[in-house]
C-alpha cells in the first residue's frame, strides 16, 4: 500500500489499512477528522463524562470546605482549558478527591482567598517543570510510594465523609474522625433524620459498587447520577428533612486573589503548600495519564505537554479562586469506555458543566449532601484500594513496608510529610538492595582468609568490620583479604580495609590484600608510520631494576605486603587450594 493510500486522502472515508491498523497515524488521522458517526460518538462520550463529573465536582468542593460552585468552575476549566491542550488525548481533568483533604486543611489554616494564590503559583510551577522537560521525572517515583500516597489519601477521605453522610460535622483530623465513628453510629441510631441521610449515603455506596453489574444499556448511566436522582426524590418527600446543597451564582463565586493574598507568599508555610500542591497534583495527573494510556491504543500522552496543560489549568483556576485541578481516573475511564477517540469529548464535557451551572442552578440545590458524601466514600475506597496491600506483600515485602509506612505517616501527620517519609524509605530500600555484599571467611592452616564479592558500601560497613575483626582475632600469622570479586567499593569501606591492613601490618602480621580497581587499557599497536623498534636497537634491560609491565584489560590490581618472605615460605601450601 502506498503512503497516499495509507493516509486516506478521500475526505470522510477510511481505507482498509486504517481499519486494520489501530494506533497508527492513519487511524489517528481518521479519528481526528472523523465522520458524522464519529462526531456523534464524541458528543455522546462527552455527555457521559459530564454526568460522571457533575456530582464529583460538587462533592469534592463540599469535602474541601468551599462552595459547590468552585468545584464546577474547576471542572469547566479542566474541560475547556486543559482538555483543549494537546497533552493527553483521552484523559479528563477537574477537581480531584485526592486533594480534598489537603485543600480543606489549607482553607482552614489560610482561608479560601489564599487558596487561589497557592493554586496559581502551583500552576506556574507546573508550566516551568514542563518547559524544562521534567514531566517524566515524576515517573521515577516508587510505585509503592504512589500506592501508599493514594491509600493515605483515600482512608482519611472515607472517614471524613462518613459524617456528612449523616448530616453531621467531622471532628477534624483523620485520627479524630476515626475515633469519633462509634459516637456517630450512636447518633444515627437515635436520630431519625440522621438515619435517613445515612441510608441515602449507604444506597449511593452500594449502587457505586454494584451498578457495573447491571446488564444492558442502563449500565452506561453513571451510578452517581442514579444515586443523585434517588436522593432528590427522597429529599422532596414530606417528612424527610435532609440537608441539601447551598448553591449561589457561578459568577458571584469568582473571587480573584488580591495584593494582600500575594503578599502572603513571603510566608514559609505558603511556599510549602505551593510545593505540596505542585508535587501531588503533578504526580497524580501523570500517573493517571500512564494508567489511561493502558486503556486504549490511541496516541500516547506527551508528558511534558500534559504537565504544562495541567499548569495552565491551575493557573487560571488560581486566578479565579477555584479548586486545584488534576487528571481524574473515574472521568478518564468513563471517557475511554464511552468510545471517545479525540480531545473533543473531554473539551465538550466542560462546556456541558458550564451550561448546566448557568442555566439550571436550581437543580443543584435539590441534591442531598449525604448522597455526595456517599460518592466520595466510594472514591476514597478506590483510592485506598485495600486489595493492593496483600498483593504487594506477595510480590515484594520490602515494597509492602514502604507502601504501609507511607500510608500510616500520611494518616498520622499530613500528606507532604508522608510522601517525604515514603520517598526516603524507598531510597533506603533501593540502597540496601543495591548494596548486597557476600563475605566468606575460613581458616586454612596459618592463614585467615576473607573473600568479598558484590557491592561494598557504607550500608554494609558493619558486616565488613565484623569480618575483619574475626580475621584479626583468629590468631593466625597471616591474613589474606581477597576483594577482587567486589564490583563497587565505596570510600568508607576502602578506607576501613586500608586502615585495618596498616594496623595489622604494624603489629607484625603479614597481610595480603587483593583490591579491585580500574583496568588500564592495553597499549595501542604501533602504526605503520611509527614502526616498532627492532629488538637489536632496544637498550639492555636490567631485570632487577626495570619496572613491571602495565597490566592488560583483564588484569586485577594487587596490593601486597612487600616485606621479605619467611625462610620456610617455599615449604608452605598454596593459599588457594
């Protein structure tokens, strides 16, 4: 097939090659140009994503302690701004449940106005990171740390949203929220309205888990939307007094930060929040991109471009005083499953959000808060992903420890501290595994032998010192240290071994030390222009004073005791049997 035929020059017509080959340029071009059925698919997919995103945008805003309108504004920006930039084709962005706890903490400590400055600066920093091409750097983070981070976000999210499910207020920190669950259950059992609200939340959670098993086209309707419909119906019945959303004007909710808020950047705590938002939002977005890429065979994510797209969205969100934006797995997977092939679907979903908020705001005021809390409890459970812990235990127990430590520290302290501790634990684990040193000791007649192999670093220094001390206390007049099998010997271990050798030789013990070292390149063969001198022209060589020839590429470097050999040395057995 020729190149012209592969590209398909006839408008609105796909060639046979384009039908057969998925993920090729021809298929992508056909999907980008699209015929009318393709456009209909993109519009349908955008409506599906809109229905999934609407309750999530509102629920994340409520969980973050801000007005519901701010969540919708961030969802609109995630669609119309981030969705229009050519980074990831099918990934959908908006306010994420993973940042809800961090946003709530920031709002409680610094206020909603300062949140806009933090999000704005985080967006600018993301753009800079993308411009210097550090997008893929986030993929170097240990998977155990990422899973531990998500679990550490999901677990507190579930407990914090258990209270709004019963129309109650959460006590505060994750530990306090967990400790208050028994009292919350007691209140639910004694308060009829709290029980009704809690039942709506439970129904929402059950639907979220079981809806995917519903047969037929009904399954394509998002479970959250069905739960919202049930909640609105129940809340409208007489005698059912449950809390519903307090919704105002979308435009009135836009409050750009002023000079007073920008002056707060001099505070170290604000800078720390900026860095925390940047790292967490970027990591969540780029790891979501990697997950979404595995769901389809279309164009792959351009990580640096996507990072700049996320930065552009957060910059605008910060200017409008809205919530931070990240890529979201739930919306992205719904987009892929709905058959989307281009960026059109994710961009249009932002348009539907905007139209709904402007034209039908009164509908939002009918949604029970407990239903949205149930949606977020389900999201928290998926972030927590308890099945990943036994799976990680079976695959790699060291990584399991890193994952568990990350989760526990986040729950006990805060997100940034937990991620830092998790990264530190991952680095220590990697260093320990790369510093595998094999040390064998044995006594052979009058010689104490120590043979080492592998990577000898400061992490294995106690083991090295123990072996050297055992050789010194063996009482043998000769010690042989064979390190020729060591592939890497760091300064700490080398210094310890050389000091030990000098000390033992100072006490009169004969020490033979075989050290690893860089091999010297063999001398190049003489060129025809410079012929080698004839043997007759060479100066006579004194065998006693001439220097030893340089070792070849495969030679080992020996540093041996230069004292005269004892008189009975010739009668002794060889060191290596």
